[in-house]
């Protein structure tokens, strides 16, 4: 029988905790549904003790997702484990993931614990978690800078206490592939009981080797890869799911290992994470970057036209990149619109479909040809659920290079209409200031970007803002329009609405 490796996705935990990648409750639920559609084996939905919001999101995901195991992270602390169990207990299949550092530097300076105390804590807390749940993962944080014989003892303690998965993370992204594989082989030979548990890798990308290290681990006997969509995660990120999965699939001749992922969902999942976090991937990012399947040079184009295999080792269809078969426009009806969305892999509920269709019609009045990226842009801006507190009613901007820019902004809040004027040295800042006056909160703009979503004169612009409202965590807002100022205002208002939704 073919060997398979489990895919453990930590986009919603390690990914979400990285700077600029935070998501609200509704966004996390949408991502979890997409991970389920991808057929991820285990979804690490968060770190329940981190905040009541995290715990609520994990609980909502546990209640929504049926096919993947739902996992919460916990330190080796009873109250963490209580919170983790509380959050995941409604899941069809639940896992508690406890971790404790085992490297000398972490034990001495972070934990301030002696090695023997670390072993006792592992034994105690894994056993404590086991009272709640049969599926327990133990991670030896910073395992790749830990003494190997001590690591064997730590893992033996975890196995004896009931751990069913042992994770061997490269917390600081320090490994090179052969070295990691050798460590895995050593652990397999010197840890008693290790043959009865699943071994997992969790590689960070500080030296750009997270994917290579994960694959080397798999060749040395690892059965679970921990990874994130687009490789988001602490510092330089985690191993990217799409790269690990497509490497296993494309080089099956070498690995001879399968996994359960539906690779045709990869593109969609990647777009979703980029849209929600406002963190774009580089055009040259393997598998899902804009250039990953583009052939620019004449020689390459000639080769691909003659036979795709000359320069393509996998097909765009295999990762769900849609073929640009039909183009929609002003005269396209709801059927054609719904069909195209379905072909792109979107199944929206009636309410969301109505909203997107109304936006599609409005856009078709401004833009002759509506392409797939336009449709995706429209889907991305429709609020996942929940009421929008503020909507843009009207704006007037007066700007030039020899005058102070002024903005008159009118927002609707329910039936109420609020209008304010503000000035600044640029039109967008003036608009943001006028909105601040309406909302009456201290809003700090941490980041702002603007890019074109499609080509041509009537291209849609996508604005992304990162704001902090009254000292809140950073919220990402997104707005799309054929007018760059309108896109920016919509992004700002979207960020504010998301702040109020949380
Ligand atoms: O990088 C790491 O070590 C982690 C653990 C909590 C698994 O994220
Ligand atoms: Zn990590």
C-alpha cells in the first residue's frame, strides 16, 4: 500500500500569529472551510489561551468543520490545556497540541527550568491532556538545537504519558536537509516506543530551507508535515503547504508518498489568504506566484506551444488556476455569472451571491470586460457575514499640486447619514481624516498599499490598509474600485467595519 503523509495546517495558528496576518472570527471560519475543502488532515485552529477571541474562533471552527481534525495549541500548563480542550471539545475529531522547549538556551533563559524539571513537566502535562482527549501531540520546541539524547528522553516521557504524535520542530529555521534527516533517523533508533507514534515536522524558513527540510524529514520517516498556506508564519514563515504538496506529487517517482490534499483547491486557498491578510505573495513564489506558469521568453513560449512539458513540470489546472475560457460583460446574465464562479471553484450562499451579482452589474457598467481576477476581487470585498456598520454614500475630493487637498466624505450608519470635511497634503489622507471625524476614534494608519488587479485602462485597483483603532490589534481593510481614491476609502471603511465586528 502507498505510504501517505498527513498534512497538518497551521495557517490559523503559526500563520495568523505572524505580523500583519491577523484575521477576525468570520475570516478564520472561511479559511477553515477552505482548509476542509483542501482535505487537510489536521487544522491547527489557534492557541486557545491566547485570548477569548482565539478561543471563540477555535470553538466556532470545531463546530463547523466536520472532516478535518481540529487542534488547539497549549503550553505545558494546566490552564492552557483546559482552555484548549474547552475550545475543541465539539469537534468530530479533536487534538490537543502541547509544547515545551528542550534546547539548553530555551530551558535556561526562557523557561528557567532544569532539564529534569522539563521532563517532569512533559510527563505531567501530556498525561493531563490525555484525560480529555485521546489524540495528543507533543512538540519539543527548538528541538533542532536540543541535545539529541535529551530529546530522546523528552519524547520517551511524552510517549509514556500518552502522546500519539511527536513533533520535531525546527523552531528557528536552523537545519539543512541532510542534518535534519540524520536527526530523525537517530531519534527513531534511540527512542523507545517511537515506532508506535506518528512523527511530525514543523519547519521554519529562516534560511529558506523549510520545504526542503520537511521533504528530507519525510524521506527519513516523518509521517506528518506541519505547514501553512503561502508559507505565512513567524519571521520568515513556515514550510509552504502548496510547495510541500506539489513536490510530493510532482516527484512521486522519488518520494513514492501520497497525501490527501485536493491540489485543485490550492490556488483558491492561496488567493483567500492573500485577500484576507492583505499580504501578497511574490510573483516568483513557486506554485501560486503570478509568474509561476508564465512563459515570457520567445524560446520558452515556442517550446510550450509545441509541447507544454518542455517548460512545465506540472499543469496550472492541477493547482486550480482557472482557464480564462469566457469573459463576462454588461450583457452577461446571472446564469453565466454563476457558472463562471462555479468553474472558478466558488460556491456562495444565496445572500452572498446576490451581493456579488449586484456588485458585478455595477462594475460591468464601468468596465467593458470582466475577467476572473475582477470576479475574485468582487468576492473578496463582500463581507463574509455580519452587518457593515458604515457604508460609503458619497465623496468629493479637491486636490492638486498647488493646493491643500480637501475631502468631503459622506458615510451611512444604518439610516443615519454623517458627512465631514478634512484637509491634508494628499487626497487620500484627507479622505481618511474626514472618516476619522465621522467615526470619532483614534485611527492609526500602519500601512497602505495600492495595486492594479487587472490590466487595461479600466483596471480595478485594490487598496489594502492596515489600521489600529483606539490602540487595537492591527486590522486589515480591503477595497476595490476602478477609481483609486474610492478603492482607498472603501478599504479604510472596510477596516473600520472589521474592527467593530471583532
Ligand atoms: O515553531 C515552533 O516550534 C512551534 C511549536 C509551538 C510547534 O510553532
Ligand atoms: Zn512554529
